[in-house]
C-alpha cells in the first residue's frame, strides 16, 4: 500500500521483464512466494533477505534475465521507500515527541478514563476510522501506533483486541471511501458519481468495519495472544519534566495532518481546477509529506517546548526516534521490490487474460478480478486500477447507483488477503512484533473479512437499489 503517484507510475510504466507463458509465470509466482515463506518460517532468515532472495528466485523461475530482475526489484524498493519511508520516519519522530513530552500519556490517560472494558475496541475503531478518512494507510498507521501500543500496555488489553479494530478502521477507509486513491481512480475509470459512491461507501463501510474490527478482534485475540512489543512502545517520559502538554494541544497536533489532507480532498472535489491558486496551495500542504512534516514542526513547539525541552533535547529526541525504524524501512522497501518484480514479470496481464472469458455478473466479476490481481501483485491500488479498467465497458449502461456499487466491489476485492508480497503486511508485522504466521492469522484474515463482508453488502444493496 503506497501512494497513488508511485502505484500509477509503476502500473503504467512497467514493461514485462519476461515473455514467459501464463503457466510458467503462475508457477514462478507460487515458487517465489514459497521461497520467501520457507526462508522466514523454516530457516529463520531475516525478512529483508528473504524478500530479496524470493524476488530473484521469482525472476529466475519466470525466465527473466538476472539484470532485469535486479532492476525491477531495486526500482520497486526505491519507489516504496520514497513513497512510504519518509512518512514512516516523520511518523516515528512525531511518535517520539508524543512519548517523551508526555503527550501520549495525556491522550492514553484520557482515553482510558472515558472508555474502558468492552467499549475500548469500539473507541479505537471510531478513532481510526475518523483519522483514516483522508489519510493513506501508512500515515494512519504511524500516527496511531503509539496510542494503540500504549493503550494496550496501560489498560492491560490484548494487543489484537485493540489493534485489529484500529487496523480495520484504517483499511476500510483506504479501500472503499473517497478521497483515497483507489476509489477515486475507479470512480474516474467507471464514470461513477462521486457523491453517490461516497454515500453508498459509508453505508457499506459501517457494518464492515464493525464485523472486521471489534467483533473479529475477539477471535484474533484468542488466536494470537501477544503483548505490545517493548521496542515499539513509547517509553514513559523521564521524571524531570516540569510539565506535560495539554490534551487539546496534543490532539490538535496529531489531527493537523488529518485536517490538511481533508482540506486538500475537499478542495479537489469542489474546485477541480489544477490551475486555481487555492487548489495549487492545498495540493502542496495536503500532500502526506508536507502534512506530516508540518505536524512534526508544530509538535516541536506544542509538545517539546510545552514540556520544557531545550533545543538540544529536541535534537536528541529526533535522533533517537530514527534508529528503531531502520529494520522496518528495509523490510517494507523489500516488500515493495517483490511487488514490482511481480508486476514487471507480467502477472497483472496474466490475470486479465484469464478473466476475459469469465461469464458472471459485473459486480462479482469486478471483485474477482481485483482479488486475483491483489493476490498476485500485493498492491490494493494496482488491483483497483487494473480491475476498474477491465470492467469499465460494463459500467456504460449501468444506473448511477450500480456504477457506484461496481466501484465499491472493485475496492472490496483489492483488500483481499494481504500476504508476503504486500508492503503493508510487513509494516503491520513489524510494528506489532508478530511472526509471519501470526500476521496471517490476524491481519491477513481481517483483510479477507473486510473484502468478503463488504462484497456481501454491495450485492445486497444492488438488490435494493
């Protein structure tokens, strides 16, 4: 899961690195994934190395020249780190400022005082859904992680009981609700109505996030009963703090990038003219990089200076925040490299070739094509773009409501079963300190529930509308 610009460039510019037939390519995909899983689970190889070796194995099995495979992997790694790496780094800085200043404590104490026991998973779902509305998934993750880990630790909750509702809220927003990149591209490709799609998307999203979030988290917590990883938990601030930031100032700092991105999305919808000065300004300040950077700069005053930090201590806080995320960045980047190797090998084209002769209802066809491309490439946005383009002719004679439902069906399919070729899989795994198997049983299964449940509600709406 990366930004729209990175995904679209990858999808549009990628040329096949091999002319292998579909059968050979299918075997190569399965072999590449098997190598990664085997190296990590059986031989305990670090995920970064396993993903690198698996990408090279995939290219070899597909009959590609080694130089071409290396070029695809490094291009994918670079584009993923460019799109996600800086966001993770800025999020880590903001998280460290929150922790060291006592701001995170303030938020957690307030949440624990207002919502406890059975209400906590629902509260986390609501918070994540609101924050995730204008944000890319990765940005939402880095903003929410400190709060999720601290709430789980301080409230003595199972990490999955708290984490799954938060992840579900972010993921549902990412796949179904504009102004996220995938839904917006699908709306454009299918010539659907933005307002109708947004309204129906909310109708589908509410029951979906409830089922995949608070309800599923009960079972996820039993299957994977783990505590928040110590290395990722923001540590309590030292006792030499003269004071700590207020709840309002801390919350405003966290919500600043949310507001900036939401303003950009609203201006894009209302103005819809790139030449207008207002839209040009909001396009800059509402980009994920600038929005998070602004939050970090503001946080140095509203959090650091408010807690009495000197300039030297602020600098030390920033420096200490970056070391723990080095491994996460490499793993997420390698996941992007593996995804790009799959795309350049022609896997997306293979899936589209297979789907041309399917004779099934349009909504289900759009979902199935998106599922197949998602499983093969690991990218929700690439799956949405490719599937929407393929079923676009079917939307020509559809009513306004059914065109919108087709957008949602494609978006639902793009979330199906995230696994080792998805950078988001590794992001969740590393932040929550889980093994590959535990991540599959929680995160991957949650994504599948979101995909299937949202399709069911889309089909039900199609019978009513």
